C-alpha cells in the first residue's frame, strides 16, 4: 500500500515530511510527497488531480497536517465503496450541505481517504468539472458533491482515523491519526500538533 500527501510551499513540505515519516513508521507504508509545480486551479484544489499525479491504482491520501501516532494496519480492505472520515460538526459544513443539497450524514473530510482508481477516478473527474465558486473547504466540497451525485457508497471511518484536534482538548486514547488544522502555527513548526510524538 502507498501513502500519498501533497506539499506546496516550504511550510507544507516541513509538515509533509513529518506526516510521511509517521505513516511509514506506524503503518509500514511506502510514502510519497507530491510537490506539483504548476496547477490550472487554486492550489487548494490540487487534491482533485490525485489520479493524474499518482500512477498507482490504489493508495491512501493524507493531508500534510496529519500525524499517525499509533501503529495500525491501514489496508482498509473492508471498504466496498469510497472510504473517508466524517467531518466534524461545524456551521460552514452544514451551510454547504444546505446550499448544495448534500446529505450531511454522508459529508466526509478529505484529509484522509482510501482511493482506488477503478472505483473513484470518475467522480474525481466530475468534481473537477463542477462549475461552482470556491467553497471555504476547497476541494472537499467539490468531492462531496461529486461523490453524492455519483451514487457511490460512501463509507465513513471512525474519527480515530482523522481526529481533528484543537490543540486544547485531550486526544482520545484510541486515536490513530491526528489532523491538526486548529493548532497554533503548524506551518512554522510550532504548537502542540508538531510537538506530538509518533
């Protein structure tokens, strides 16, 4: 199994280096950091190009601001549709679900995804083709719209595979992957997220 992340800019490269090291150590994954130099769209949308950037057919994608802090098998062999993690309950997500008529119970966070070219590349193409304004969450809303419209089965992983940490609450003992989008300053390597051991 292959683990993939994207890093555009030096600060993201620093985070991605720690992320890939944590996934290599705790899941035994071969890892790769993608650093695309050009994009026809906003860099927040680069994730939509994953199947063009990765030649392998099956891989796990994780955001650069994630850390795998516990050993676990991430083969996700149980996934029979599209696998990703549930998004935390925030008002912006609920508003986007209302605006685009999405089932909130199926809305996923694109920070950790199990991807298979045969089953998923088509709705990634459909996400790229959407003619909508840039939502707050960039690629994530595009992917959710396309996935729900495609009718693919969406399987939500438990949040221990993508625990979104504020840096203030305690991380639950069963957490496997921490997603530190709200820590003090991960871009500069400061704050509680970057200090986590793995």
